C-alpha cells in the first residue's frame, strides 16, 4: 500500500517531537514525511541557546536531531524555506521558493515570533531579539566590537541574554517594566532575591522603567525612558515576550484566535491539518513551555496514526524548573496570594533559600522555590494529583517526610514525574535501568527522553541510577556509552572487536547485542572507524556508515550548495594550480573563493550535480575539509626566506601532510609547523604543533583554537626531522587507538594524561617503535586515493541515486 504524504511546517522542537512520536507508534511505515524549516539548521534545543551565548556549549552541542536522523527515518528536509500557504481544496502547500508539495496530512508547528516593542528607533542597527541561532550569533559578533548592551525584559529569556553578554565582556543594563524580576514565574520575594543575586554577578537593573524611544542615527546609541532618564547602548536586546506565529494559518483561512485554534486532538478547522506547539491555541490557552508541547505531540501522533483511545489532550498544569544564571528556581500552579489560599513559607537569608507552598481546601495548588529546588518534583506531583494534605503538618510539606534519611527521589511513587519537560515518570526511568540496562544519565536520556530539554532533572536521574544500581553504580566514573543502542562504552566495543575478531558493523551489532537492528547515526560511523583502526588490512570501509559530508566529499552549506577545498601541501601552491582553480570557478559560477585558516582556497557555492566534474577538472587531491582525518598542516615561510627562521618549516609541513593525509582519526586533526618560537603558524594551539628552535624541533600536543581554547603541551624536543616524523606517527597512532570516536586531541590529552603519553612514546622506545609500525600498516592500506574517486561511479551513485533521504537546504 502506498504511503500517505505527511508535511510538517516548522522544523522546531514541538513539530519534530511530534514526528518522533509518530515514528514511535509506527508512522515511519505509514507516511512519506517532508519537513520545511525557515532556519538553515537541523532541529535544535532552543531552550539551550543561552548556554551557547554564555560559552558553555556550541551550536552543534544543542542539536536535537542530526542530518543522519532525518536520513535514517526517510525524511525529506527543506531548510531555509518557509511555507506560505496551504490550499485546503487541492491539499497542497506552497513555499516562498515557489515549491508546491501535496499532502494527505499536514502539521503546522511554526512556533512563535519574538515580540518587538513598537518604539521609535526599533528598526535601528543593533536592535535585535533573542529567539534563534542567528540572534545568538549576532550578539556574539556585537560583543566583539561593542561594550555596552541593554536588555529590555526581566523575564527568563532577558536574564539569560544578559548573563551571556556579561560572559562575552559587555557591560549590561536590564530594563524591566515591573518592580521585581520574572513575575510570571516568581512572587515578589523570590523575584527580589533573584535581583540581589544577579547584581552580585554584574547585572545592573533599571526598574520599574518604561522605554519610550531608542535613539541613534544608523546604529543605536542610547535608550530613553518615559520618566526622561536615559542610558547608553551599543546593542539592544528585546526579550519582552512572544506571540504565536499564525501567518500560514491566516493565509490559508484556518481558524485563528490568539493562536491556531485546535480541538483536544490538535486538529484545526481544516481537514487533515493539525497544529502543535506555541502556535496552537487549545481551550483558549497558548502554551509556551515545552512540557505541554510534548503532551500535545503524543496525542497528535496517536490520532494521525489512528491509534488513539478517544482520550485527547486536556490541558496542562504549568511548572517551571530551571537555572537562571546559576540560581535554581521552581514554580508551579497558582503561586500568587489571592485571598482564597494560605501559604507555608521558609526563608533562609544566610543560605539565600526561599520556599512557598500555596494551599487551598487542604490541597497544594502552587509553589515557588528559590535557591533550593529539590522538592520541586514532589510538589508538582502533589499539585497534579490533588493530594490531600490535611493530615500533614504544614512544614512537613517542604520536607521529604522520611525519618530514615531517605532522599526525596527515593520517596517518590513510580507514577511521579521526574522530567517535567518531557513527562517522564520515575517508574519509566527505573524500568529503563532495570529492564533496558541503562547505566548512565546519557543512556537514560537517550532511552526515555528524560533530561533532553532543560536538563535540570539530570541530578535526579543520577540519583535514581545510584538507588537502582546499588553497588554497581560508579558516580565518579559514569559510563560514557557509545550510544543508546548499546550499554557498552567506546572502550568496551573496541575490546570486544579485538577479542572476538569482529570485522563488520553488522557482526558487531549482532554479536554484542545491539538494541536496534541497524544502529543509529551515532554508532554506525564509530563502529566503522573502530573496525578500520583495529583491522586495517582486513576491514573494508563502509562508506554508507560515514557522515553525509564524507559521503559527498564536500561540505554542505546553509543554502544547499557545497564547499570544495583542494589540498595545498603546507599551504604551498603554484601558478598552474591557481589557473586551474580560477578556470573551474569561472566555468561553474562559483560565487565565493576564500583563503582558509589552513592556507588553502575554499570554493563556496558549488552545486551538488557539479561536484564530480569540478573535482575532475581541478585535478588536485582533496583537502579532506569534511573528514575525520588530517585536515591541514599550516606552515610559516621558514628559514629559506624569513630572517628569523631557524628550520625548514615548509619542508617539514609538506612531509607531515603527505605522510598522514587520508589517515582516519577519531576526529579532525590540525597541525602546524613554525620555523621559530615566534610561532607565525600558530603551532601552540593545534592538535599537533612543531616549533623550530636553533638546531632542534619542539613537538607540542593537545592544542585547540576553537570555542574551548587550549594551549598545547610540550611533549618533547628532538634534533632531526626523522625523529619528528617517527614521534608524530607514534602519537597519532596512540590517539587513534585510545581516543573515543569524535573526541578531539585536546580533551583526549587531558583524559589520558600527558605524563602517560610521554611514558608510552618518549620513554618507552620499544613501544614507540611498535606504535609507529602499526601506523605504517594503517598508512599502507589507504587505497582509493582521491584521484581515483573523482568521477567514479561511487561518487556518482552517492550524488544521484535515490537515497533514503533528501536533505535540501534552499
């Protein structure tokens, strides 16, 4: 039977979560799924944007679903493309690119627009919202060039933006219309405590203040208030709320009130059209927190797959548990005094802890916690269950009720919710540990979704692991499993491959008891790497297990085109190569050519269908800019030209690059060779850096110039070029054999230990020789050099076959 066509409008958290639920109940076999997203990104955790701004994580870290996830679930993804209208009669959608796609069912999950105050000057340069990755990137860029920021809005988002800007080195004023912070989640006492704590962190508050005007010519210069006062500003971030994005519903004549009106099964007024998330209005309520959106997605999935039992979505009790700039806060239900309630309050001024529980008719109806939120889940469950507290001493409501020292988590019932964001109960988590064998927070999260959103429940998950596993739990060394498909760690998988002589990914999964038949996008590339590392002369590279860019032999860009980087050994080229590059760029209308940080030329904007011919006409080896391998060896000009140079850095760089090119490694590897301690090639922040000194070479390891800057450590000092090559070979082989897949050398050096690396490579000459020999074996079987792949059927099949997934970035 032909699959029905399902179109998701919006590639955000709520919509993709609904698709996950649909897949979970068998929808993968029922639907041909197409997703349209206005942003040039895969689905990411919008809640965690503040952690990117604050420098704690990267954009890659907050991705919820990788490109491989779309691929393995047969989903066609169109990014940077917005659906403008649905034709309800023809059952088609039309995008801003003029694309028309038919559907049997459609889900609108367009989320919200940030609310921008209609102030004079709101259109000036430097006035932005804080809603998506682009806003985050603009704030980071502004912090590099400007010093003073003003955040309008003292709610959660505004405070997180302010914290991030302070971390970026900016001076920040927070403007708020109310006389205390976060009035939607906190009462006055908690809000004022929060202000005191944040002022200690460097935030300056202007409140209550009403903004009247943003002043500047081209770029914002200052903000003026209704009371006549003003403050300077180079950047203004508006964080004053959101409004449902109902644009496509309005254009399609679908019923809209404040949001898109839906019934208890998330169905709109249009046949076959659903709405979910912040854009949907259910029983006159629009929800902005993630927990209700997940509940909606489950109901929608059962309905659309024909498996519902007649019980729809009935609304949600709202709760918020989060960390605001390092301060724990929790609120749920009715937490403001209204005359019909009585409260139990605890205030510890020394510890900065405030707790309030609201009671009506002997039932807990709301709570606010500040500084210590461990009772939050218990109180939330009491609110949800309508628990009778008439037999409890009022103060005991804020205690775990145990006389044996038992923790709150231990005293919770199996039906009690641990992860409010994703609606995961204690019983589900315990079951994943006992039945499914989960033994780390990461595994439990992958199995149940608990902790996948805001992450504040992860300490409770860890506590449940400890309680459930007993003596088997090792809190200091939690197992970092390969993925949620297995309970084995990276190291255990490698050990099993060696011990059992496993040579193929399918064999690994079958013998080691994988929970899924095909594995996932996380474990397949890792297993393929480990097999090749352990059995270099036996294992045949499984190209279908590689990441998309590696299979395409180019890096996909946000507009759906590709970037091509030919290799230039040591950053050295010649007029013949440059002419070829120029001719190719002209012939294929390459819109941008850029010199990279690795001293190569990157051709941006190459069309997918042109890739084989572009490579063939370049007639140059690939720079592997997409590969988990040696990327580049950066060099300075060296002793032949530079008056400070003490060594031939170019010659050494070329020798290193030619020896180790195409070598598979756990993650990308960048090298540099500097001819003197002035370090013009930046050898001190590379995975491996070589620095020439008078009559010798210094070898540095474990550097990183990325978001988590790490200065490289001096490994050793040698006299000859031959020693440099031998020690580099041994070092890279040790890294290949002991690092976890996708672990850069910087964290590996810190985890493995520099002294142990020195012992195994420098002090133990016999071991160094053995490592170098194994490296020679690995290098000897690197067949399929790039020149043989260009124009081959392998590449053509990758590019033009009917792939399981079509990822289109418009």
